[in-house]
């Protein structure tokens, strides 16, 4: 099909808008992460979720942070107001493309809890909902200065490879819409 050259910017803009609308729909349908400062109960590690538990009677009491820590950590009001709920520690985990496990370990000899983090293997297949919109200014072939709007949405991760959709449009009317694979580090 022979499409006149002047239609390419229009086609590119429509394709970019359609891609962004698809991303917005995907984003709306995918469960969201907790907001900044919001706490959620962590999902139990599937490696031990069916494992039986035992009750121990330690000789030494459990070391906990003072009640003011609940406010300092901005925990929900029901936790802050309950004198039977105690904070044993808090860790900050840097963002990482690999899943990580947080493992509290209680030492009944000292009464202290140490919080271990464990970097895990990539899952075989994992739904992925991360995206990026970027605006850039630079030089294109022939020295033409352009603004470029790009969008990317990861949809699924297979081991360490993210599969997703890409779109780009620049001020010369050039556009790109497609799918791709990426590895992050």
C-alpha cells in the first residue's frame, strides 16, 4: 500500500497515542504497588508458606524497638495504638530487578532479631508492569536537532528478559512503534 509521505507524522502520532492508551489501560487493570509511605502485609515466601510452624519458649525476652518507633516508621493507626504489637526492626531494600526475600531471624540466646535479605533467581515467567515515558533533545542523522517523545511498557518477564511495547515520535515526524526485549542491570 502506497501511503503519501505527508501522512507519516499523523500515522506516527496516532500510533503513539494508541500505544499510550494501551499502556494506560494495562496500568489501570494491573494491581498497583503500595503508595509511598503506605504499608502492606508482605506476601509469605512460597518456599515456606506450607511449612509447619512451632512455638518456642525462649529463655531471653524478645528485643523490640520502643513504641515511638511505630510512629517514626509511620505505621497504620491500628498498629500504633495496639500495645501488643511491637516493631522488631526495619530495613531499606534498594530497588533491584530481581525478586528479594526479607527474612527476620530471631536469636533466642540474645533476644535480638536480625533481618536478612536474599537476592533470588528470576522467576521463569512473571507478569511485569513497569513503564517509562521520556522526552529527549538531540541530533538526528544529518545534524538535524529534534525533540523526541518515547514510551516503553514492560508486559512480561521471562527469566531476566523483559518483553514489552515501545513507541517513539520526534519533531521531524519520524516515528517507531513496535515490541522488544530488554535486559536490565
